[in-house]
C-alpha cells in the first residue's frame, strides 16, 4: 500500500485526475493489459497527443507505470496499471490517499452520455413494470418532454446510452457500441471494425454475442430521429435472437419492429399527486384552484410543470390558449442577459455540447454560474458532461434568436478540428458546409487526407450524408469519389474524379491522380492507370511533401504487381517503407507494406525472405494493437511454411489466424486460413483433423457462398481417397459448386499437389 500525505500539490491533483472520465477510461483499459499511447487512442477513439499527456500525468501521480521497450531501431513506451484501487482517508493529522493492488478487480466502466437523475417523481408503477419485462427489446414512447429519458435512466442506471442524432449512421453506432463492449472485456467488435469490416449480418452477430456475454443494456434515445434503416433491422434481429442483455428504445412515435420479443410502454403525464409534488419541489407555490387548472392544461407534463414553477404569475387565465408558449415567454423574460445569450448559443446546435465547447463559444468568464442557473430552471439538460436544450425550448428560442450564427459556427468548427477525432471531424465538416466557406472545406479535406484516412471506410454512411449537402464543390466531390470507390462503384468514382481533376491543385490534385490510377487498376485498365501514374510522378518529384511521394510509390507497387513485374514491385515497396519510416511511421500502413514485401518475396520464390518480412509485420502489428494485420501475417506465414513442407508450423500459424477470423466473422479470411491448415493436416496425414476443417469450410459456404469454401469437398475427397473410401462424389460436388471458376479449381489442385498425387483427380475433373 502506498500512502500520499496531505500536501497541497498532491491530494487535490490526484483527485482532479480521477474526476476526468477520460482518465478513468484509460485506467479501465490498462487493467486488461499494457498499451502504448497510440493503441489507447485507437481503443478510446481519442487524440493520441492528449492520451500521451494524460498518461504522463497519471504516471507522475503513481497510478500507472511506463517502461521503454526496444522495437527494431525505435524505442516505444508502454504503460500498465500500477494500482487497482484508491482510498481517501480523512484522519486527524490530515487527508491520506492510499493505493493498493487487489487479487480481483472489476473494471470501471464509464457511461456514455448517460443522464443523471437528481429528482424523480412518481412513475413507481412504470418502474416496477420495467423491472419485470422479459422481452429483450423494451420500447418507451410518448410526446416530447413527457419523461421517457428520466424513466429509462432511473430504471437502467448502468446502461450504455446512445442518443440518436440526425446525421448518425449505423457505422457510428457500431463504433460506439464497440468501444463500450471493449471496456466490458469484449474486444471482438472493436477489433472487427478496426480491421475495416462492416458487413451488416456479421456486425449483428458480433454485437449479439457481446450482449449475451456481458449482459449489457443499451439505451437508444430519440429513435424517432434515426434515418438509417439498419438500426431498426438490428433491433428487430436482437428481438428474435437475444436471451441475455436488453435494448431500450426511447421514441416520440411508436416504432413498428414487426417481430415478437418487443414490449411497448406508452408514457403519459404524471398523476395528480406526483405533479403537485414536482411543482412544489421546484419552488412553485400555487393555490389549489390554479393547480387544478394547471393540471388540466398540462396533463402532468413534467417539462410544462417545471417551466410553470419558474413563471407562475399568480393566475393562469391568460395561459389557456397556448400554455407552452405562455410559459416560455414568461420564463425567458425573467432571464438575465447572460442567460439569454447562452441559451441562444445553445439553440444554434442540434446536438449536445461539451463544457469545453461552451468555454470556446461563450467564454470562460461567468460561464459556470450562468449554465448552472439554466440547469436549475429546467431550460438546459445534462447527460454526463454534455449539455443540451429540449426541442420545445429550442423551437421557441430559434424564433427570437439574435446572435450571429456564422460567428459561433466558426468557433465551433475550430473547436471540433482541435479535438482531432473522426466523429468531431464529420461534425466540423457539416458546419463548414453550412457556412459555405471553401477555404475551410479545403482545410478539412486536407486534414482527412493526412490524418483520417480510414474515415471513408469506417464512417461511410454518416460522412456521405454530410457531404451530400455540398455536391458540386470540387473538394466535396473529391471526397464523394472516395466513398463511391469504397462501396465498389468504381465507374462512378472515376467519373467524379475525372470531373474534379482540372479544378484542384497541390495535395488535392495528387490525391485525384492517385485515386484515378487506383480505380483504373481495379477495373484492369492498366494502360490508363499508367498514364495517370506518370502525371502523379511529376507532382511527386517536384514536391517536398512525403505524403504525396508515399501515394505515388504505393500506386507504383500495385501497378507493377498487376503487371507481374516482381522486381520493380519490390523496389517500389521498399521506397514505401523508407518514406513511412522517415515520416515517423504509420503502424497500420507499415504492417501492410511489410505484408506486401513478404508477398512479393513469396511470389519470387524466396520463402526465407518472405518469412522475415511476415514476421516483422507481426511484430509491428502486435506492438500497436493491430490484430487484423497480425493475424493476416499469421495466415501468410502458414502458406510459406506449407510450401516449405513444415506442416507443424503451418498448422500453428494458420490456427492462430483461423481462431481470430472465425471470431471476427470474417469468413473469407477464416476460409483462406482453414484451407492451409487443412492441406497441412493432409501433409502430416492427420486425416481426422483435415476432415473436420474440410467440413467447416463447406459449412461456411452455406452462409457466405465464398467460392473457396467449396474446396472443402475436394479436401474431403483427398481424405476419403487416402483412407481407401469412395471419394468421387466429393470431387464432383466440389467441381460443380465452383461452377465456371476453372482457375480456382486448378489453383486448389496445384496447392494439393505438394502433399497428394492429384493426377487421378485431374483425370476425373
């Protein structure tokens, strides 16, 4: 146990560190192992520089410890948790903070935007009902401000809270759920997403397994705002499948999921007794006659009652026509100028804002008392460290708003850009488009090209919705081309980029040329690709920007690979690696390049060199928490060891890859890995294990229809042949399932020829 005596500079600083939710998240993640700052930033979805700063502060406080490890020619600092808990003791001689390790530990989970419930009135029957519901999906619906959020927060205080915003897509939802489940000790979803995967059914299955394993509760607030049908399909899927865990849906309208397993609760106003209790608790002193009229007008609507407590003029006669308008006008007129200004600023934004955002927008001076006053009056609401106003209040304030929208939108965009996070970037782009500022849009596109390369894969839906408002702007169209390309619409991407090509310069021109060349290669038009590569070469040679040079060599490597010129592809790949390392490194790209160098060596018949670079790829990926690339390298190592006849090592590496890709529901990679494990078992004459793998490949083919799965029938034919059992029907089935894919059939036989005489099969084929 470590004791920290009371010192002005010690105890307050430790307690301040622990008051930060991000710091608590860091400590929770570190309890599951040691990580470097880059890994933690990816897991938490935060800025790496900010995470590094926080780790150093936590290390100075004695809560974590860091150590340098040598990796190649670089030193990398990894951090681990130094304590499992803290205890603050108030003793006669002063305050002491004690830290100790315990044998068991349950990771602290920081709730996502969960609202705090300070006051709760009535609803006892609803709470009792919610606690007894057996259905996995629970829908609470009712008019705006009726208390859906408060009831759900009271009933499910430990739930993960997901408020739907207009621009959010299913991809954003899955990333948020992935981060949450990762903190509960279930990393499968976040690993799947970090690998660039987003297959709908696979995501459904992985989240289902995570909810079943953790028993987690997810609250989807403001479901009526949802514009992505996949979220509704996902909830319907869970309704039919989920046994453990729960999803709570809050909506103004009753959503129709059309399946069993859904419980619906329509929420009405508070009863008379609870309404009076709420009114008096908020400082309202009202006579019985007026209260009867107030209850008749409000029907127990909680927000209306709170506003009335602030505005009660001694009579309600004038309010009968439009009660909400009357109350809002009364309350607004009683606000100070500072409160009116802050309320108008908040009304500009349709999303909850962080306290730090308010400091940027309003200024630090007098912010806290003004915000606190609005909270107390019920005009502003809070969820965790986020603040927002109710839609009824927003609608009123928007009509009388006088603040300069452009001024505050610009401040907010600069704040969001400073966060250096993908979600914040998309929101910044949305406000930049509202402003119509082309220079600001250019800055954002360049930021995306340099720092948020994966965003066009990870957040395709939300980003497309934002960009759609700016079609026709060349920089927006450039980005739209990337989204078309990621969705496989190569011709549409080409048309878009060719239209942009003459309208942009500098890094944007280089990106367009890179993208056009890539699209032509994907559509096997190598002559066209070469023409644009030559244009890109001129820009790269005349530029001091390493990013542009990297793009050029990446495309050149791919071009020579497609042209089947391995020596030139190798030379270009080594240039990629050099530029990457000179730039300070990008672990993901470095892993990819190392894999490519391994592939080229294998292609050139140099297995020992291939092993060297695949092994280095594993080390880079493992060091930086890139599980997808680590296991991709294991799969490639299995292939090389199989070709070398070392079946034991081939099985060892392929088993690692099979387990991971199977868990990730990445059936294509799982089948690729299973194929090499199966033929390795055949080579080692472990026929029972080979048969199991062959049958699993066939089973995966029933759901994925990936052509290589049908090689399982061919492998079964080999097993039967070696046992002296009838085998011809399995070979015929494999050939039939592969259909016209003669090239794949021949490739499978070629690989088998290393461990089995396929001449008989060729006669039958």
